[in-house]
């Protein structure tokens, strides 16, 4: 009798779990709110245990750097030299651009403001690519804002709590970012598939992206501002083009959430039932 | 009578050890370690903890708690809600039916049992996720995760058994 009861209770729980999965489909807004609440509640603890983790990572990193100190220095010196030249070019072009814009009475995009937040959890698992950061509604974070680290886009905000929020990385299965190729100015969709290198989709036949070419946000769909670097074309064969994100996604300590002042615009979000949207 | 109250409090605290280590394992598993590719294949510490306690002290870590931890993990981790809960309940069930084989035998049996559970858990997750997203996900990460979990299992198991012996040995 007891064994029967036990078996029944297990069956009930299995059904409950399946029911929960169905519910995510039926009422994603409610589930999202629940996620935000729970993440808020655990954010202080996660933030606390992330600190020693950061310290350990720092020690590992400095150990690795010590071994390559000389070569690194050499490389940086050369880089610096080259970048100085680029800086001159950039300054000249900026001045030229400004004067040309003045001539055309060009209306610039609204200026972006940044919110910087610490990464407190990298929940990982084999199926999701998200980060939890310590900044939320009261810091000005809004759903849909672009997340950057260093020089490139890493993803966007999908869930906002009071003082914590979640970022869907560009490599996640549900991530879709409208992009444009650097040289051909061809539009495409950067689509994550849980691998390290997201795929470029919807490239017309005949357009062949070149390896090493950079990929920028196109600004279509109003989700991201245009012209933010996302990645570099890594491989292209048999019509499948893969892009390496410009930022090393496994080593992000701080992210910048960009509020570029364009409201709404979630048109480009591809809805996938079940997972984070 | 004061002693009785303290003793009971102490006992209650000790009885919470399986549950609290499981939650702690979940939170530790979410630490941003900043190792390349680590988070994709991070060993499922929560599953290890549930496996261990389901074998040694199923009276202190009830199946409903395993279910609750699973729901919590899904909410916090961003995975489809109910997926981890399903995996943990099924793992618990499997362990409970096969408990006498794992219990009391050598460590090798405990390890072998975990290997079975880890592979099963990976398979269930993979099927559930593929069905939910209507998208056949590459099984590479799941396989790597299960293998890493099996290889690393002795270390968390050793920590858990230390805790077990020092805090729950009297009963």
C-alpha cells in the first residue's frame, strides 16, 4: 500500500513538472515575473559568492599572463604604435563627418546612456546562455536594452527585477540579432544555436561573406542601435556562415547596459516557447 | 527543559543539512568562474547532492524537496520551468528503487550508480528541451556535461560524506 502511495506521489510530481513546462507556454508573462522575483531574492547571495569566484579567476588569469609577459609587452607596443596612427585618422574623419553633417542638417540618433553592472551568476547548463547582473529596474534597466562588454554586443536584457536582471547572450538558442556585414552592407540575422559561434541567417544567394569580415548591429527592428560591433565572420562553407563573438563570452565580469532612448521595438524577437524570451 | 529545547533545535538544524547542502550546491554551480567554456559543461552539483542524500538519508531530503529545488533552479537559471524539477524527481525515483544496490556496497557502486543517473538525467533534459523548443539541439554539450560530472563525482561525494559523518552520524 505504501509503495503504491509512493509511486503515486512520484507520478504526481512528474506530471506537475510537465504541467509547469506547459504553463510556461500558456502564460510566459507570469513566469517571467516569478523568475524576476526569485532572482531578486537570491541576488544578494549570488553576489556574495561571486566575489571569491572572481578572485580565484583573477589569480588564474594573472598566473597565465606572467608566462607571456614579454611577448605581450612587445605586441602591445606594436599595437599602440598602430592605434596612434588610427587615432589620427579617426580624429580627422570625425571632424570631416561633423562638418558634412552640418552641411546636410543631419539628425543624429539620441545619445545613449550606460548602466554598468557586475555579473553575479552564470547559470549555464547545457541549454541556456544567460548571465545575471546586479542592476535592475531601480537602476534604470529596461527589458530589451542592449548589453555590451568591452567593445562589443554580448546580448540583451530579457528579464528585469527590482535590483537584478538577466541577459540573454548572443549565443543562446533564442537570440536573434539583426546585423549588417561590414564590406557588402548586406543585412542578415545573427542567430544563436547554443554553440560558441552563432550562425548568420537569411543571406541572399550569391552574397558570400568573407572570413575575417566584421559584423555590426543593423538597428533594424529597433532592438539595438545601429553600428555596434557584434562579431567576426569565422567560417563559411556550404552556405553556412558562423560568427565568433567579438567579446570572449566566458570571461565577462562587468557589462554595460545601453539605453539608447528608442522606446519599444521588440519586433525582432523570435518567440520560442518554453525558454527565455 | 531548556536543554531539551536546545537539543531539539540542534537536531532540527542537523536535519536541515541535506536540504541546505543541496541549495548551496545549486548556488555554487552558478558562480561565474570565467573559465573558457566552463559554464556549458559545468557539472550538475545539485544532482550529485540529491543523489547522495536520496541514498543515505532519504528521510531528510524528501522527493518534494528535490522537486522544489528543481523549480528554484529553473526559475533562477533561466532554463525552461519544470525541466530540472522533472530530472530531479526522476533521478530520485530511480535511486529509491535501486537504493539497496548502491547502499552499503563499495564506493565503486555509488559511483556507478551516479554514472547511470547522470547519463539518464542528461538524456531526459535533452529530450525535454528538444521537445519544448521543437528544435533538435546538438547533444554535444549534454554528453560532455555528463562525462565531466561522472569524472568529478568523487570529489563532491567525498565532501558530502564528510558533512554527513560529522553532522548526522549520531542518528
